[in-house]
C-alpha cells in the first residue's frame, strides 16, 4: 500500500514538474514575442563595428590629450582645409564629440563684413586663436584666400600673391608665440566629390550644405587643383607643415586625422595599439603631396594669363590627375 502511494506521489510530482516546465516555456515564449514587438534586429558590417571601436578608443585618448593640454597650459590650433565635401565637418564632429566644450571650440567664420574687408586680411582670425589650455579648430581659415577666393574671383591676383608671401611669416609668428599648429588638407577625388554632392541634393537634411560655390566646384576642378598646388608650395614650411588626408573613405579619414594628431604629442597615460596605427598610404606630408602633384603633371604646359587658363585636352587630363 505504501509503495503504491509513493509511486502515485512520484507521478504527481513528475506531472507537476512537467506542468511548471511547460508554463515556464510558455512565459518565455510570450516574453520573446513582446521583445520582438519592442525591438528590431539590425545588421552591422564588421568593418563598421571595427571603425566604431577604434573611434571610441581614439576619443578616449583625445580626452587624455585635452586634459594634458589644460594641465600644461598648451595652445593648440587645428586648421581643417580641403575641397567642398571633402569630409572636414564630419572629422571635426568626431574630434569634439566627447571633449569638454569649455576647453575646445570650433571656429567657422562667415564671409567678411564690410568693416572686416577694410582690415588686414588676417586680422579677423586673430581674435579666435587659442589661449593657454585651449584647443581651437578652424573649419576653414585664412586659407580661403589660397583657394576659393582666387578661384571664384573674390580677391584680386595681387591680393592672392600677397597672401602666399605673407602666410608663412604669419604662421611662423603663431609658432613663435607658443601655439601648436596642425594643418590638415582633406583630399577628395573628383568622382567622389560629385557623388557626395548628388547625395546632398537628395537629402533634405544636408541640402543646406550646398552653396553656389559648391555648385561650381566640379566645373572649376582644374583651377582649384592649381590653387592647391600654389598654396602648398608657399605654405608648407618646416615650422608649419601640411598633412594631407586622403578622404574618399570618410571613416578612414576621420581615424587617420585623430591618429596623426595624437602621434605628435606625448601625454600622460598614453595608450597605443592597432587602433592608433595610421594608414600610411592615406596620410601624406605636404612635401610628398607636392612631389606627387608635380609627377602627375609631368611635362604638360600650363599657360596662365590674366587669370584664365589655356590648355589642350592632354594638359586638362594631366591637371585632373594632379590631385
């Protein structure tokens, strides 16, 4: 009798255990269905995950760098130049994303006012230079006069000539005053620039970036190339050298810019690794870029007269390949 009772109790216990298991599985199924309604699955490229991880590690190093700049009372100036849609803005955004805004600011000046037009050309930029413990980023700078202004006719040939003569002297004064200057030129190909312009036209959130000057960038490509060449020749000095960032791949350009900047300064608790290694083929010195442009130009003759370029088809192709 007792054995039958034990067997019955064991069966009841087993049934109860099975019921509890079924109930648990049912509850888990319902929770999963709720989650499926609340969340969605997003696929990410492995390259994107790698980029985000590297960017995060570099941004941590940027914070250390900023703390070092503040502690040592350094004055750091970053000059971001390049053609339209070259990726300057996106790089600046990633640099400042997690920095303390009290010690880092971006300067993007509007076109000069009527009063500023009467001043010494560099005068309006001086008020925005960094003080001790500060990082300042110029989203375009006095190099407007080395590129867009002569190409678009916003300055006279003499004003352009004066600028190219004066800019190395001006920057030498900045360095002598204790300012650490980084000059980055973002180099984008003509085909990639066109692709980005087309995207901006279609994206209502980016259409504000398209200006009348941008619209002419493609047809004036050769003139911008020659202006870039003249600018590099005049302003790539030992005191203030240019760093050329190949920016057809915007993500790589952002990482390489930060990597280069961090590589130039030794700060406390500096960490290095695969995330901090630059892509050497995508980062060139100003001197390397000048030699590359000269080699690509070859023996093609360029006749510049009264601001107008006369060239045959062969020369046109060579100028396009300079960049």
